[in-house]
């Protein structure tokens, strides 16, 4: 079974974000919704992050207990931080259970409302499980994601074919070095 979602933004965006839901870890998707309180958060999708991460707000909201320590690398170098286990539900209602996340400080825009401030970072541990595409057609960013990965996506053949067609059109409009 395929699961997918698309998020359209009102213009170009430099930060890919969606709503996600988080709860204490579950063993299977069958447990999803059974005695689990899902909390909604704003998440940033970051292909530069190896693993997903949560803020102290999520830790506090869910009363999570640390499961260990991990060294993380970031823009300021590296540091040691706590890890936690959570279940993360994506906009397409697919749950990733037992996700090992680290604690992170996410910086929000000053003009963001509290409920819009990011509390999670979705990393390649989740992004890499499916097909993830970002386009900026007509000046509007679109993020789309599907599980499981269904095909190899490669824009090169289409671009080459487009260029060949365009070259043929351009050659047809010239005759003897002059434009008709």
C-alpha cells in the first residue's frame, strides 16, 4: 500500500515544514491510537540532518525519559545530547514507531506564533524511507513525500529530451544562417 502527502506553500520557501504528531513510542502501527495521546507539532524537514530530533518542549509535553547520550554534529561544531524514543506520525498518517531522536534547540522566526514554532526536525532516518521531492514551479514551493519508495526519480532523461526538441525547433527557424 502506498501512502503520500503533498504540502504546497504560498510562494518560495527556504524552510520546508509540515505538521506532524508525536506520542510516546509504540511497538506497531496497530497500537496507533490505542491509549496514545498524539500531540501536534510543527516540523522542519532537513535533508542535512542524519537523524530526527525534538525540542525540550516535546520532551516536557510527553514526559519523556532519556534513553542514552549521543554525539551530534551541527553548525556550531559537535556536542553530546540526550536521546529519546518517540513515535512520529506524518501528514499521510503513517507512523514511524520507536524512532530514536536527540534533543535539539531549533531557532524560530521572531514573528512566528508559539504554535507555529518548530518543535521537531525530520531527518534522513525518516526522509530516506520514501521518495522526497521538492519543486518550485511557478514561484511556489511544493514538498511531496511517499512511502514506500516506488521508483527511481531522475530528471536528466526528461531534460535531455526537452533540450533535443528545443534544438530542433530552433534549427528549423534558421535557413542559410538567417532567420526566416
